[in-house]
C-alpha cells in the first residue's frame, strides 16, 4: 500500500518527523514551558500532578512539576515507532525513519569517502565510493556489533537515560553523529544494514523466523 506513495511525498514526511525528533531532543536541553502542564493546579491538562503527596518510609514527599521531553520520548515517540513497525512493516519504517534519513546527509551533500583506483593498463584514475566489504570483519560480524550496541543502550536506559534528560539527549546526539559518520564512511544504507542497534529488533518484529 505505502510502496505506491511517491518519493517526493515521503521526503516531506521524513523532514517533518526528523524536525519533530530534533525538536524533542532540543527540549531535553532547554524547556521552560511544558512543566506548566504538570502543575497540580493546571485547569485542563491530563498530565497535571495530583494534589496528594507520595508516602516514602512514612514521609510525605510532594511531586514537583517537570518538563515533558522524556515523557514524550518514552511514552509517545518510541511506542509510535514500534506501532508503525508492527502494523505497517519495516519497509514503510525504513522510508520514514529520521535516523536513517539523517544517515543519508553525506550522500545528499556529496560528501562520501572515496578510493582512488588506477587502471594499470591505461593509467587512468577513477574514484570509487567506499562501502562495506562482505569479507571484512565488519561484513561478517556486524550482528554482534548491533547486538552489543543494543545491549549497551538497554543497560544505559536502566542506569542513566531514564534518570537524566541531559544524558538521554547526549546519547541521542551521539547516535545521530555516528549515523552521519557511517553515512560518510560507507555510504548507502550502511548504517541501517551494519550498525543500527535497532536493526536486529526490527528483524525480530517484522521478518518470519528461519527456524
Ligand atoms: S535500521 Fe535503524 S536507522 Fe535504519 S530504519 Fe531501522 S531504526 Fe531507522
């Protein structure tokens, strides 16, 4: 169904989703507005905190209003991505994924690593785009790399990202920088194929098992 949607329209969807995602990351650094929605006295917000306190070891701790960036990320952005993946499949998700889109920036700008090759007979020099060699260490072991990175991400979520919005934002920016770097170093969809820690998860969700 979505395969028929023209690429130009998909490009708009990618821009909108990527812009929204970058805005959500920026809000993790600076957001003086959304905590107003969690104020206990807010007239209509469904996210307002209750006027009761939380009892911890007999002490009454009152909850403080908080910015909504992390709530939005874990409660809406990540579930929405998984929903699209499960319901509409990986093919659609790959076409609109903001991280995949950002990994294509070097290609769009014509900044891709190239190798110089000389034809020994004619002496002519030509340039070839670098790509992952299927016989290289990376070409053979990329599933371990992806799972390793996924493991680090899951442990990081429990230990750091959930508790500190700046660490979450830094991790997301680091991942974006890594995707753009891979786009420069290897071109094509190398980030999705060989590096992205979400790739094995998506395979489990969206592909039939081979055994
Ligand atoms: S493999 Fe990663 S970057 Fe590529 S579409 Fe999936 S989530 Fe996005």
